[in-house]
C-alpha cells in the first residue's frame, strides 16, 4: 500500500469507528445511520475498487452547497419541533459533513478535516451514552487515531522534502512499515492511553451537567407513589428489568440475613388501597462535606449495627431513594433531599439517568423488654395513626382473636399472625387482576392465595384489630448475589411489600409474612458469564461514569495511608537491621560489630554493581556495526556527495541529509530535484530498513548520471561552505 492511500484509508477507518460509536448510542435517526454507512461504504470502495464510475459519487460543488443548506434547515426544525436538544439536532449537519468529505477526499489537506469530523462524532457518542461498550470503542479509536495521525505526519514530511506542489509523488512511496515501526507506534498508543487514564484520575471533578443526557425512558415502577392498590406489585413480579445494584463495602461475601431495601411506607388503609398521610416532606440538612443527616437517632441505642450501602440506581419514574431500614446518613450527587415523617427518602424530582449514592443505615434488633412485654398503652399519636381501620368484615376480627387466643405479649401475637399467614395461604403470581370491592376479604376467606401486598395488608389489619400498631412498607428484596462483584442485582421482579410493627423500646421492627419462593436457576455457565459481565459494567459505572471529587479525595487519602504504612515498614526493617548489626554501647560510646554474612553480602553487591556498570559502559562505547543494506545506502549517498563536491558544493557536518537536500533545491533548482530523490531513497534504505532492489540500483545509477551531467552543464558559481 502506498503512503497516500494509507493516509486516506486510516482516516476513513477512524471515521468508521467514530460513526459506529455514534450509531451505537441509539440516539441517531435511522435515516442518518443508513446514509452515513452508505457514504462510508462508497468511500472505502473508492480506495480498493479501481472502478471509474466511483467518480460519479463526486457531485458538483453547487449540489453539495444546496444539500448543506437543507441539512442546516433540518437541524433547526429538529431543534425547534423535534428532539428540542441542540446536540442531537446538530447531528444532521455533522453526518452530512462526514459524507461530503468521504466522497470528495482527494487532497492531503482534506484529511485533517475528516479527523475533526470523526472526533466530534466520537465525542457526541460519549455524551449520548454511558454504556460499557464505549470503553472498548475508546481503546480501538485511540489506537487507530495514533496510526492515522502518524501516517498523515509522514505524508506531510514527504511532501515537504519534495516539491510541495507535486503531491502526486506520494502515490509512488511505500509505507515505511517495519517491525520496529509497528511496535514503536503501538507503544506510543499504549503510553497515550496510560497518560489519558492518569489525567482522568487526577483531573478535578465538576458538578456541571450541561452535556449530560437522559438514559432513555425511565423504568416504570409500582408501589412507590402516595397511593398503592392491592395487586399492583404482583403485576411486575415477572419483569426482569434491572432496577439497581447494591454493594456492602464493609462486608465480605453475601450477607447472612435477609435484606429489605425500603422505599415507601403507608399508614392509612381504605379497604382497597393504602395511602400515606405523612406525605408532607421536609428538606434534610446537608453538611459541608456533602452528607445528609437524616437523624434517625438509633445510633445511640443498644445493640445497634451500622450497615453502609453503595447503590447504583437505574433511571426510574419515581423520585424515591431506596436503602436498608433505618437510614441515618445519605451521600449523593444531588443538592436537595427530602424526607417524610415515616423515614422515606425523596428527591425533589425524578432523575432521568443512573444515580450513584451511598446510604448508612442503623439496624436495631428487638429488645428483650419488647419480646416479653404485654400489650402497652401506646402514645396517642401512634395509636391515632397506626391503629386506624376502615369498616372491615367481622370475620377478620374473629380470625385474629382465634389466632392470638391465650397469647398475652404483643410480640407473641405478631409471630402468631405471621405464622398463620405463612402456613395457611399460598403465594401465587397467577391470581387474576380483576377488580374486587373487598380484596382483603377475598384473599383471607375465598381465594387464600395472593401477592406479597395481600399478605402484608392482612397482617397489618389483623395486628391493628388486636391493638398493635403496624404499617405497610414497599420496596425491594435484595435479588441475586453476584460473586464476581460482591453485590446484589435487584430487578423489577424483586419488588416486595412487608410489615413494620412498632414496639415501645425498639421502635419499628420488620416482619415479613409472605412465603419465600424459590427462583428458577438457569444454566450455571451462562449465569457466571453474565455475572462477570455485569460486574465489569458496574465497575465502569462506578469508577468512570460516576467518578467524583469525593472518590478522588478518598483515593488520595488511601494513597497517603499506604505511603505511611510503607514508611513505617521501612523504619521497622531498618530498626531490625540495626539490631542485627550488633550495635552495642560501651562506656557511653556506640560500636558496630557487623556479622560475617553482612560483609559477604556487601562484597557481592559491590561486585554485581561493578559488572552492571562495566556492561553499560561497553554498550555505550561499542563500535557501531553496519549491515550490508546500511553500507549500500551510505555508499550511494557518499557517491552523490562526491559528485556535488566536484562543483564545490559540500555538506556541512551539522546538516542533516534532508536539510542539505532542501538547500540544494533552493540554490540549484532542477539539480535539487535529483538530490531530493536520492535523499528519499537513502532514507528509505538507511532508516526504513528497505533493501535495495535491482530496480533501485538502476534508478540510483541513472540519478547519479543525470546529476553528474547536470552539474557539469551548469555554469553556476559554486556555493562556499561555511
């Protein structure tokens, strides 16, 4: 492949990668995707298919100008009445400019313009997507860009060494592709990737979201509004859509106990649905370091345990935040956080993109006093809010009293009601969604099968019927544990409803009356591969997409702590060596008595150091050995210099061959063209490691003959060398 074709092909390949990344975001209109790939196909066909009718793709300039005006008008219309987003609307013009350059690329100076267009496309893709595949596209784009820019640089150097107006000579020049050139270029690309990664890690994070885009349509959820109808959660129990990933940074392995990711709480039951009468929200205080103090007050209680969670939440159609009960502190990339009177966490509005936040929860076990205590006289506010009942079927009261007969403690009654629901009712997702005026009565006395919210509602109503405060809670079970990433993958099908019961000494305590359902496990190999891929995707989101200033400070603190640890280790080792060296004190003076093995080790170390220094010195002073190819090139160049010396034109030692050829071209004109051709051939053989073929030898003899004749014929005054 010639150098000029290599430049064009590398530029078009770089554009193909950039446009493929842009099309892969799914935000590009179908007409632009089809048009862009057609233009790329024609552009590559022009390089590899020597068919004359490819020139028909090169339209006259007035047609291109008219098409550009149309593209601009479409961009304005899309911005005003279509997507109403400047970035996506401008893609019409960007793709048109790409097609224009691909179909009219002929001159070397057009290549940088195609580079810029491809870079803008790749940059737009970075704004329009946060998926993990973009990392692979970035590496491929970087490697290709290094090669493309290097090919362009070599072409520019070749043009400057010849007649600037005679760019067609690049067609005859081969690409100087050698093993050394190949590996050096790849090393440059890898070094550039390492440097770019370092810059990414140390560059200060900002909170500006001007270029951030939404991640498509938010996931529709059920059970997290101010009203929940019985049966709404069961409708999504077969939906495997990913909702969140939950990590426990301070725990090793999967937690032993069952986790509940609380979302919303409900206190008022109408007989058909639940509502939250505590829906009025207040803003939470935010500390200077970005921490929201929820103030659960449980941290000072006995037997409490703090559990930290790192949660990556997918874009949802609700503004509720999830976390283990009971939340004490929250940290996240949001300026405001609201809480309701039942501990629910809410953002002021829904977030149309993935959200990374950290929650610290306080877990309090049931106290001994509450386990043994009888029914208490609860505070008036608790009784008014959490003993409320609508007009219910008398059979519910009779059933409750039958279940709790002869039990005197509130905890015992709670366990009895829970066990009754677990043992006498079946969990079934095939229950019809037909509307009924009395869903609870139908569940308890007719169907005896239902969803989790049927079980939870039945337990709350039965507890309230015997005077025990309780409320219904909706959220998610932890889902599937990922062994590779050490986190839970939570999906829509993990949506759940359970019960919280109030005890005088312990506060709200979680109870779940819904039977556990064994999930069907698929192919183990497919499950492991899927878990590994999902773990990599989580790390991409955590350490690239949501990498924040707080993460930078944490990394700096960790590096400082590790440095202190290394320094302490070195001090400890030196102290040990000091003790081993036999340091003793005699009459107030210090005396060192090194053991024999230390003296021998010192001698061996000095000998090894001398050998290394001697080898390095010999390498630096070694005589340069030329290969036969190098000798032939040097001999050819010396013959050329001898011809020039006959006319008094001598090369100064400090001048490079390229500088000397430019001087001859400037002062001798036509003779300089012959010198330039011989110099280019010398560079190819001497530094490009290309052997002299028989044709090259004939060309050298012909060029030297013409140069000798030209110098004899010329009657110019010799140039004095200084």
